[in-house]
C-alpha cells in the first residue's frame, strides 16, 4: 500500500516544540518497539495486517530487530520513534 509519492524523501530528524524529536526507527530501538508492537498486535493487525502482512502473531524479538535494521523503506517512511532530544 503506497500512501507516499515514490520520490518522497523523509527527514532524518524532526525536532518538536516539546523537546522530543522524530527520527526513523532503528534496530537498536527493538527494546521499546517490540513490546509496544506486540502489545497492540491485534489492533494493528485489524487495521494494517491485510495490506502489510504484519505484525504477525509469530513475530520474534530478533525478527523485529532485523526488520527495523534492514528495511529502510518501511522503517523510515512508515514508522517513527519519538524520543527526547
């Protein structure tokens, strides 16, 4: 499912007025990403599962780390991590 133009280039960092910033998610974020994703898995699957095929019930911590590290299109264009600056 493409919702961004093919030539869209995401920012590498976007500072927010709250003192937080947005950035592409990375493999090292798996410690906070995996529990959040799997804790919301049923809701995420109901909304995105058919189009994205994820998050699967069998997704492992290691698979999510590899996916966040090795899939720049998905991790940078469709997922964001909000962290303090």
